[in-house]
C-alpha cells in the first residue's frame, strides 16, 4: 500500500520538526497564568518610571483593574499625544495582552514564559498593521523585583528586525 509510507513521512515531519511552527511555545501552567495575572492586579496605582537609556523623559505609569477584576490596564504618557494603554487579561489558562500603541497599531501578545519573578510576552498578531515592515512592539517583559519596584522591557520590531530594548525602571508612588 502506498498510503502507509506517505502517512509515515507526514508523521515524521510533524514529530521530528516541531520547530517549524511560527507560534512560540508556552512554558507555564494554568496555575502560573492565574498567579501571574494576580501579580499584575497587585500593581494597582501610580508608579514613577525612569527609562534606561534616558532617551525618553521620566513619566508616571498607572495600573488599574477593570471589568470586575478581569483585566488590568497599564497607561503610560497619560495626557500626551503619545499616551498608550496595555490591557492584560486571562483567556482560560492563557495570559494575554493587547498594546494600544502610539504607532497606531495594536500588537496582541501572549505570555510565552512565566517565572516566579517575571512574565515574558511575544507577539501573536498585530492589528491595524497594513505594512509588515512598519514598526510594532513585538516583545514585552515585566520583572517583579518586589512590591514597590518593577522593571519592564519592551522591544520593537521593524522590517523583521528586533530593535534595542526600551527599559523602564519603576518605583511605586502610592
């Protein structure tokens, strides 16, 4: 039978070459996703943000929980034309976020790694991104130092290339 060798070939491609997928794997448990979301919920309030390198001015970052505790909104550069919001939420056992960017697009990201001290997000897809070569935020990481200190790292992508990270060191105000 000729069907059997084709089936074996197909299975060997799927099993031997799992890296062919364009979607990064997720390395955390459903419990970790829920725990990570609770970390974001605990950020409620205002934070002083100092960028590194200092090519951007210091700012206030606000975190607030909305929608009966189902989402956390991060707002940066509030009251300026460059104000941006990021909404972090659970979708079943996945931790997701949508970043409403000053670049006028909306990267939708999923947590690909959750550890005791950090959450790392990668792009799932980008809406309102008509030219694939245009700039978008493609990676984001929250590093939870302690209850009053936080670092975020954002990385842009353009023409398929990763840019330098934008690092924001934050200290709780209230």
